[in-house]
C-alpha cells in the first residue's frame, strides 16, 4: 500500500509530463499554466488511493486520476471567470492573463483533454468509468450553478445549502474514489460504498471549511480569517444563525451586511458565538463523518487496506488550513 | 437506405425527447432552448447517413448523432459569448437571455450531456467512438481559437486560413461521418476514407460560404450579402485579394476597411471582380471537392449505397444560402 504523499508525488511527477499539442499556443499554454500552479493533488490522489485500497494497480488508475485533476482545473478556470477572481493560488488567473474568451476556450478544450485521458482506461471498464465521470462532472456543474444562484437569493434553506456543497465539492471526492475502485475491479457494491464514503467526507470537509473560515488560527489558516463574513457568503454558519436570530439580533446582523469596516468579522463572529453556531456546525460536520465511516465500515476488505484512507480522512478533518 | 430528409426528421423528432434534469432549471433551460432553435440538423444526420451507408442500423447511431448535435450547439453557445453575438438563428442568444456566467456553465454541462449520449454506444465500439469524438471536439476548439486570433493578426496566410476552416468546420463533418461508419462496423480503412471525404467536403462547404457571402443572390441568401466584407473578415477571398493587389489598389482596399457607408460592399466586390477572386475561390473549392470524391471513390461498397451521400453533397454544393 502506498501512503497519500507517495500517491501525491506520483501525480505531481505525471502532470508536467502530460503532452498537449504545441499549437495553437494560446489555447494550450493556459492549461499547462493552471495544471502546474500546484495544489495538494488530493482529488487525483484519491483515485490512486482507492485503486490501491482495492488491490488494483496504481499505474492503471493514473489516466483517470489525471482526468479528474484536469477536469477540476477546467472548472477552476471557468469558475474564476464567473467569480471575476484576479488570483488563483496566489497567481494571476487564466482569464486575467489571457483574456476571458481565451480562458473559456482553454477550459473547453481541457474538458476534451480530460475525456482523452479517461479514454485510455481498459476497454472493458470504459462504460462504467465514463458513466461515473460524467455523473460527477454533471454534479459539479449543477453545484456551481446553485452556488451562483444562491448569491442573489435570500431564501436559501440549509438542506439546499448542503445539496449545493454536495454537488459542488463532495460529488468529486466520491467520484474520484469510485473511479479508482472501478479500475481496481472492486464490486459494484464496494464502488457504491466508497462513493458514499467520499461524498459524505466531502460534505464534512466543506462544513469544516466554513468553520475554519471563522474560527481558523490566523497564523495557520493561510487565507484571511473571516473572508466568508466579509463577502456575506451564505455558509452553513450564516444560514444557521439566520434561522435562530431574535428580531433584535436580526437587526444587528442586517447592519453588519453593510458594514465595510474591520469590526464586521468580530461583530458577526460574536453573533455566531452567542448562538453557539460553531458547535452546531461541528455537530453537522460530525454527522456526515459518521455517515462516511459507516459506509467505509461496510466495505468488506482487510482493515489494513483501509488504513491509508482513514489516515487521510483524519488528516483532512484535523487540518488547520 | 434513408434519404437525408428522412434522417433529418429522425433527429428532429429525437431532440425534443432528450431528457435533461429538471433542476437547476436555469442550467438546463438554455440547453433545451438552443437545441430547439432549429437548424438543418446536417451534422447529426451525417452520422446516421454514414451508418446507413455502411449497412448499419440507423437507430444504433442515434446517440452518437445526438452527441454531435449537442456538442455543436454547446460550441454555438460559447462562440456567441466570445463573438458578443446578440442573435442566433434570429433569436436572442443564450448569454443575452440568461447572462454570460449562466451561458458558460450551461455550455459546460452540454459537453457532459454530449459525452453521456456517446457513452450509450455499444461497449465494444466505445473506445474508437470516444477517440473520434474527442479528436473532433479538440479540432473544433483549436479552430475557434485560430479564428479568434486571426481577427487581430494581419499576416494570416492562405494555408493558415484553410487549416483554420478545416479545424473549425470541416473536422466536425468528417468526424460525424466517421462516427456513423464506426457504429456500422465499417473497416478502419473505410472509416478513414469517409472521414477524408467529410473533411474535404467541409472545407469546400466553407469556401462556398465565403463565395456566397459576396456573390449570393440577396433574394435567396437569407443573410445580408457582404456581411464578411462589412466586418473586414479575413476570408479566402480577402486573403487572396491581398496577395494579388497592386500597391495602388492596396490603398483602395485599405480605405474600404475604414469605410462605414453602404458603398463598402460594392467597392470591395469590385476589387474581387477586377482580380477574378471569385474564379480563384471556386477553383480552390473545386479542388477540395475533387479530393472528397476521390476518397469516396476508394470506398469499396456498391454504388447505390453511396447515392444518398452523393445527393447530399451535390445539394450542399449547389445551395444558394
């Protein structure tokens, strides 16, 4: 069994070796640029990890892992256009560097590149692999659509929010693991269970992100603590708070939405504290972790084959950034 | 054997029956909207026609045909964003109706829908089908990139232009025919030849488009005659003219680039006439038709099986709009 950092290294080594056509240069340069911006390579590593866990050959799962990473980076290019984001991993975004039209088109051709990588999978597995990949890709697009729509809606419910993060973030975690399982010839039942593990872990991961944004240690968080508060982002925390506020406190929160000063993060955090929103969010997060580990428990393989996945899940859930 | 209008009818009937998810509504409504805007359905009909020609079942080729039509309409949504186009087939474009971000994302998910349709193909043929589809999709993206880049370049050569229209337009014609051939279990050689036929026909078709834009009968053309001239589009005609102009006439053309009056179309057409550019373009178009029909001749099947394709090619090349 490989540990996660070995798998991440395999991905990290493979990415600069992906061959793209030389021309048109401006179509393919942005792909190399974003693919080599770094990141933890967690999603593709999960493909390899699942293959390894079900006694498959890691090498055989590599094309699907690269397809997942390529797809993920394609969504980043298009999301950054939609969000008008100037920076990605501290570097200029593709649309800022090459222009929006070029960024749309480089993203489009990345989707094709992802499908080309996927088409390298064994013929006998191809249909199942495609079905999983397409369902995943579709979910991610739906999640992004909902995320955009939520920005201008003021009646987003908590189940809607959970469904949005499930689609936008968690489906890809589940899909990556399931792809690895399929390539390792895991049973349909095991493939479904590892997907269930991944999807629930992904939801827990995003809820933890929402918590860290407010309660992260500024020295370790890496981003500005309170970023979601500053942008009035409808996170699990904010939606939960809004459900619980007294009318008087609702007034305080409404004022904060317009607050442009430094006091905003502190004031909203105070409301979170007052209504014990952190505890509520942590409880919600734990409930998805329980679901994830229940699914994993049902996978009937020797415990040592699950060790790396459990180690990774624990590492992710104890992160501080 | 089915004739082309029967095949177009099969497509026309199938399109409104494609099932998309109901939610998020704004993600899928634009897909239904553009897929139902009409058009001649030539590309998907070519998939069916090739399958029929090689004695395959038309029904079995339908998913690939719908994938081709879905992909084509996805490129229309994204191209219209890039071109800032207000209208498509006389109706409001998707990005005008739903906003640019929504249009980007609906386009993205259409690419997934195309891949889902493709994944319905027989498992045994899937790898070859995917490879053909992916190569086609990649070519179309490359062609669009070159087309955009040519707008701001003043040193576009004729071979570069031909390569651009090959990628942007012709590769999809060849790819559609090849998909049909593969699904009908045609030999690799026959699949390559039908591709070659289609690619060359596609180049001839686009050259004819360039000619019709200037020399079309205003009563029959459907669009404004001279549209390419008005927008200074670098067509085969313009590039050929620029190669041949005397220095004095170059000055006349340069003036026309800035001419905003109605006289522009007439003045540039006069230059085309003076340098016999129509004849030159017709000759070039004919040379690609010859290549196309040479490829078709090498396909070793009974002549009557080729009849529908030949009828279609003749119809296309004798069109007036």
